[in-house]
C-alpha cells in the first residue's frame, strides 16, 4: 500500500466521496490521508471489503487505513473470484432492500444483512482473517 495523498496518484482531484467516507477512483481506494492502489480487485470491491470489515469489527477511533492494511492480501489473483462472489452476495442483499449495493446502505440495514447470513463461508473467512490482520497491527493498539 502506498501512503500518499489520494490526489497524488493521478494528479487529478479526488473523486467524490462515498457516503461512508472512502473515495473510489480508477484503480484505487482512498481515505483522507492514505490511498491503496489495487492490482486485481476493483476499487468498489475493496471499498465494500473495508466497509464490511468495519461492520464486523467496529471501532470508531480506528481509521479506515488499518482496515485497508488488514485486507490488502485479498488484492491477489487467487482471491478475486471468492471476494467478488462474496461482495456480489452483499450487493444482491442490498438490492433486495432497495439499495444499489452494500456500499449504499445505512449502517443499520448493513447490520441486518449480516445477521441474515451469519454462516456465510465468505464472512467466516473474512472474520478469521481480520482477527489477525487487524488486531496484530502494533500501531492499532493505542487506538483501542
């Protein structure tokens, strides 16, 4: 992950922010002071993963950057299919409730969707990976 101002990636202004505070551009996802270039996942898919990780392990004092670091290994060719299928299942659930995608849903509706699919292999795998990927970051500990 390259830590740089999001606008420095292309020299262009940062695209419009999503309701959850992440900027999604061509080949990157960014927060206020960080950016993650992506090689295999779409920026929308990674933004969904970051929001999902925050929904699974919510910490108001923890910036999105820590969630992005915990998820960076999902941006690999062997992960694209499983992650894409998992995010599509979340988006399908969102559309069933009148939203375009998981990213567009308010927090209470996202929580309801997650309660409806607790045994999803995708969610179980993501939860397990986040336990170590998120909580093993030494710079995170003072924020908890």
